[in-house]
């Protein structure tokens, strides 16, 4: 497995977690992690955009036969 594939899988997992937090547990995130929330605020739009861009990048890597 190459480094590009490993990096993409890490980014994909991170984008899924970000969308999961933004769509389901936004209040929990803001209440329990106030310092992190000030630095990295989670919004619905940016989380969906992050997931969309990650999927698009994965599709491009798959077409180039980089992803197994």
C-alpha cells in the first residue's frame, strides 16, 4: 500500500467523523470541548464540503489506480 492511499483513508475517516459530529452531536462537541471548538468550529456546510472533496479525491485516486 502506498502513502497516498494511507493518507486518503485517514482523511476519509476524519471527514466521516466530522460529518457525524456536525450532523448528530454538535451540541455535545460544543459543550464538552470548548477550547477545541474555538479553534476548530464544526459547521454543517464545511463538514459536508470536506466529505464531498474527500470523496472526489478518492474517486480521482481510484481512477488513477492508486487506491486498492
